[in-house]
């Protein structure tokens, strides 16, 4: 996956901006996740520059996700788990972040059934009522 580090960096940044605000430790989380993925103790200059230059308004998430469609199922899952960790780093559950993760998954050619444990499930009112009794 290291050969896709630029695309993954962009997808993680897209996740951070998907709720229209950069909060919490999202950039620090992205840096840590990339370091771990690259096996580096510090973020390479190229990735630091890429983070600083990222423009969420110009980012095409569908194109980026589609470029990873040929990854193995395990690697696609890893990309989504990284996105989920960025989503969690602001300590807020957000529907926009969930929609972004789904968009990436579908763009990589995954099915909804493969990502259920990473996404938010909205229950119908009648099911919620049953849980509250």
C-alpha cells in the first residue's frame, strides 16, 4: 500500500474535512496513521507538504477511491479502517463522515455488506421504540 501513499493521504484528509470543519486531533491522527503505514517515526517531507497543500474543495473523492479499486480486499478494508480512525479522532459521530466513508468504499468497488461494522446504522422509529422499553 505504500505505493498509494499520496492517494491514501488525500483520502484521509478528505475524511477530516468531510464534516466541513477540521477539529480535534484529525491532522495529528492522519500523521500518526501515515507514519505507522510507512513504518516511519516521523512523517516524510513529501506527506507533510501534501497535507499542507490539500484543498478539500478541489479534491475528487470518487476519482481517488476508484484509483484504489484494484487493491486486495484486505488492503481496501485497511484504507477504510484508516478513514474510520480519522473520523473518530474528532470524538464526534457525524453523518457526513459516515457518508464519506461509504462513498470511498463504493468507489473502491466494495459492497455495503462489507462495511457495516464501520458505518452508522439509522434505525426506524419502531425499532428505536422497542429498544427504549
